[in-house]
């Protein structure tokens, strides 16, 4: 038997569609896959956002009068699942990771291009399956946490489809994680040391370690849960001798690290954006690296803080309180370092910068409420209330989604070769920032005063604040219009961006926009100082030129 | 110049500190406190609010100041200052959050202990129920503060059964079954809870207490009401379509009124 091996690593030309069709193909180019993730994620974001709109419409009045109660629970389950598994996780990891990591390590593609394409193409079918489950007997209605016995007693069809699609999405996530670890550790350009990599590589390395360690636990748990539903086994079913608390431990062993899977890459992206637009080196590179790794280690041992009211022994509550609160230390370092990066810079007030700074402000608030929630005595009052809803939206929307918008404004010229309209972008930022804070800040008060989460009806005394929150949600919905208009307008008629509109030093900017297949025409550039901005560096490079 | 900036830093941090304390004492975001547990909770809340306000306002001010002060003026090119790090600064802002977090952790441990969280849960639920050292998981128990402040040496045992979508209270003394919780002011109540179907949660915002009610796993919640009145009981764990409607009331009576209620109702049920 002879095996023909083509000398070139690139696949034959004819198998790769060109033009826009390549985005609907099983393309192996990491840049195509990155954009596939981004656009696909954004479409799901629009769906998840519409569901959020439905929730906020229901909550305008204290009565359950907009949709049937069962449908309300389906809507909140789908909203949570779509936003986490189909929007934030695939976009901060898959989209930007695939697009940027090979550039940053000086490689021509990811370590396993075919696995990469598989990882992406698992997402659209599982997302569609999840959404269409609504039309087959109704979608899952036990929340994105799917706690048994509720998930066992609600209609089985929707719950099983939910489990299947989360399993597929988890698989996609694991494939991606393995690929990133291999690419970052093994495909580095010779001469490039780990401590010379851009910060996003470290963030993705840390995140991928979390993905690979914790996602299989979720998969195992959901498979056991599906046995309970389909085969009437008794793993988590108390009427058959099962234990519902075990499910919560297993679920949160993944789902707390999932928060870091959503925010660590965002931390990495911000670390790329801030130095370029403030024309300064990233402050404290080494401490940034160690704090990412600190967050990874601590993030794995804090899960039970989601279970302080579930019935956990006192020693366990104390351990998880202290471990959780200590995550504030490495996280705090990163925020102080970002502010120090801004300090004394020449800051361009463009949309990318504004969204990044909006992220810092929102996330600090979300972090503070997070430390408060970590304290058992504080948590026993506000657990499972709108206070928690406010907290985690400050983390995942005020944090990750703001960074996603920031990154789109920052890398759009690289993706397309066109510039976005900056004024429209600033307008988008202002509406989003006001809408977001109007929507979620009042929810802290709601939670403290007695409004539980996941309810379709509530005490009439909360009506005014809920309406305020719904107005904020409306502003958030409207804010996507200038953004979409800006994108369409710029793709069709935007100004030419040139190869490096921001005068950046990181390797993705040292090639054409959009970059060719395999990234560079010649040899990959060796960037030893990705953050070499600042006056002294500038003088040095000018002297070298002379 | 360094002197001026030092004075500025000092004044602004002073204003920030005083402002944080002022905000925490003047912005009241909590409902009425109606249990022994609640004032302790409110104290913790206030401390967290002070620290949180200082940090949040401080960071926001720094970001906004940097954006305005260091913005790129029209026609300006060139780079910012060449500053890659500063070891002493970085040690400073590693140490400060570490100390703050350590303080908050120890302080909330103290609060937890004062709420009775560290008390071993040994409960004599008079009757044959507990013969085989049943494992009961608990919410916050009632600690030493209770025994010093109340004349009643024993707590009032009540059993709660939660189901879709109601709370059913059972008083072993008098064998009363009620949909609302009647308790006397100033006496410790020991609520033993179990669910018939899915997970529910028992939450009284005015008591600042919450405990999940779990099928197949009894849980205990101890509390001592301090204020007569009518407070909502809210289910706080998604339990099905009518989760939002799963509410009841806790009616905290004066001692005599409670005795009367107990008498009236136990006669009927006997």
C-alpha cells in the first residue's frame, strides 16, 4: 500500500472555494474559521438578545401576562444557553482565538486544521437543534443549570435535545481547547520564547487548560442526567435513591470555570487593545501572566460558592468563601495594570478604546459584587435573586460582550481591509453603555429587596424598577442597529484601511489586510517585543532606521 | 511637583474614603430587618458597601481621568511614556487587595459565626424521627446570641413540606397544618424542611435568610424573629411554571397572640 503525501502542507487549490462561498465551506484556513465563529456567534447573539427582550417585556408588568408560564421558562433557558454556549464562549475563544493565535505564535495555521473545522461545524447544527426544540413539544424549561429533579420531571423531549446540543457544543469546545494548547506550545516560531508571546496567547493557554480539564465533567454529568430522563436510572433522581446535590457539584465543577472560559480570553483581548490605542507598553507583563495562571488554578476550586444555600457543611462553605474571595487578588492586579497602561499614554478615544474602558468600569463593579457574593452570610440573602442576575450580567455582558465589541472595532480593518466609521462607533458605545447600566444596575436593588430570579410574576412594589430595567434593555437592543449599519456600510463602501492602520507591532498587523492564506507572503516576522511602544522605543527604532 | 501630586493623591483618597463611608450610611437599599440575624447581616452589608464604593468610584475616576488627561489631541502623533512596569507599584496593588480580601474573609467568618453558622447542627426534633442519627444539612443555625437574648430555652420546632407550588407548615405541638407560617416574636424557630418533588427554597428577605428545600435530603433553618408583622416567604429556586407565584407569608405575632392562635387551631385539628 502506498500513501501519497503531498509535499506542500496546503490543501489542493480546487478543494478550497473562493469568494464568500469559502465561509460556507469546510475551510481549513484559521482566519476563515475564526470569522465563521464570529458571524455565527453574532447571529446567535441576535436570537439570544430577542429572547432577553421577550423576558424584559414579560417583566414590564408584575403579572404573567405576555406569554404562558411554560414558555417563559423555555425562553429563559434558551436565552442563558444560547448566550453562553453559542455566543460568548465560541466568540471569545473560537473566533478571536482562531484568527489571532497562529499569527501571535508565528505559525501559518493552527496545529490541527481539520479538527478546527470540525469544532466550528459542530456549532451551527447544535444551535439550530437547540432552537428548533421549541417547536417540538417545547424547549427545555429547567434553566441553563438543568437542576434535577426539575429537569427530570419537565417534558423530556426538550430537555434531551438541550442535553444533546450542549454535549456537542462541549465537544466543540474541547476540540478547540486541545488545538489551542498544541498550537501555542508546539507551533511557536523558532526564537520566540513563551514570555515574549502577546498576552492573548497566555489567556488562551489558561482558558484552554480550563476547557480541557472541566468540560468533560459537564459532559459526563449530562450523560448521566440523560440516563435518568430516558432510562429512568436513579443517579440524580431522589425518588430512586439519587442525590440532587451531587449533580450540582458536578455541574458547577464545569460551570464555574466556564465563567473564566468567558472572561479570561476577554482579559487577553483587552491586553492587546489597550497598549496599541494608548501608545504605551503593556504594564507589568510578568505579573499579568502569573495572574492569569493564578486565576486558572483558583478558578478550579471555587465551584461550591454556587451552592451556599443548597445544604453544604460549614467547613465547605468557609473554604469556598476564602478561595473565591482570593480570585479578586490576581484579577485586581490585572485591572490596576490596565489602568497603569492607560496612565501617561497618548490615548485615541476610538470605539475600541471606549468599549475596553467601558469593560474595565463594568467589570470592576461586577467583581466587587462577586467578592460580596462569595461571603456566605451575604450570599444566603441574595442567592438566586436579581442581585445575582445583575452581578453576572456585569461580568458576561459588561465584561465579555463589551470586549467582543471592542475587538470587532479593533480588528475589523484586519478582517476586511476597510475602516469602520468611528463616530458611529462612539454613538454605539454610548447607547450600549447607558442601556446596559440602566438595565442591570437597578437589578441589584431588586435582589436585595426580595425579587427572586427566573420569575414571570413578581411583587407589584417592584414594578417601577423593572420597567426602568426594561427601558435599558430596549436601549441595548436599539444599540445594535448603528453597529450593524456601520458594519454593512463599511464592508460595502468603507475607506481603505491599509495593512496597519493602528501602527501596531503585533504580528497580525505585519501582513496585508486581509491577510493571505498562510498568513505571510515570505517568512513569518519574529516579534520579540509585542508591546514595544513608548517614546524610548520610538527613538530607538528611528535611530536604527538612520 | 512630586509634592503637589502627593498632596493631591492624599486628598483625593481621603475624599474617596469619607465619601464611601457616607454613601454606605446614607444609601439604604435593604428591606426592614426583622430577625436576630438581620442586623448582623446589615452590618456586613455596610462594610462591604463601604469597601466596594471606594474601589468602584476610585477605579472609575482613574479610568475617566486617564481618558481625558492623556487623550490624543488633534494633530498629535508619537507615543506615550515608556513604562513597562514598576515592581514596587505592582507589589503594592497585589498586597492591598490581598489584605482587603483577607480582612473581608475574616470579618465575614466572624459574622457567619455570630449568625450561628458554625454551630454544630444537633437538633432534637422531639419524637422518633431522629433516632437513627439522621444526617441533616443546615442553613444558618442560631448561635450563642440567641440563648442570651431569649427567655425560651427551647426552640419552636416546625416542619415545612414544599411542593409544586406551595409551602405547607406542620406544627408537631398541636398537630396543626397551615399554609402560612405563624411564629412568635423573640423565640427561636427551628424549621425542618423537605421537598416532595423538586428543589425549592425558603427565603424571607426581611430575615436575610435562605435555605434550599431539597427532595430526599432534609435541611434545617433556625431563626429568631424580632419584629411583629407580616413578611413574604418567597421560593427562590426555579421549580416549574408557577415558580414566581410560589409565595406565602410569615406572620410574626406577639407571644400571647401566637399562643392564642396555637390554641384555637390545635383544638380544631384534634
